[in-house]
C-alpha cells in the first residue's frame, strides 16, 4: 500500500499513519442545527446537547465531537491520555528572565 501525501493537505503523513499519543479535550458549545456521530459509540450526537470536542495532539483540523460520557469512559480506560500524561513537562522560559542581557 502506497500513501501519497498531497502538498496542500492539512494533515501530516504522521497523522495519517500513526495513532495520536495524546489528546486535547474541551467542552463544546454549538448553536447550529447540526448532528454529529460520536467516534466512540457511533451514535448520533445533536449539536445542542452537552458534549465535548476531542483533538488528537491538539490538531483542531482533526477534531471530533463526542458524548461527554463516552469521552470520560475512554479517559477512565486509559485510551484518551492528555499531553501532560505522555510527555515530560516543558520548561517555561519567561522573557524577562533571560540571562543574555
């Protein structure tokens, strides 16, 4: 199988071939009359219902709408880790603490 990467595609080759190491999750608020499909239970999800947005490795172009209960169940099962749980914490550099002045 050959994977061809289009130069104008919004997802990287890595995103197409590997599963995400971590996820971002946030509460979704949508007032448009739309219906989504939960990626976990595959049931319909009305946009006006209480739900969350999940994004693999923070890539909002690949975000998905999911039932809150389904996302919590995936978290509890260990299949939806946060970045802090997978990567070591990054050292924060404050602009005013530079030593090269």
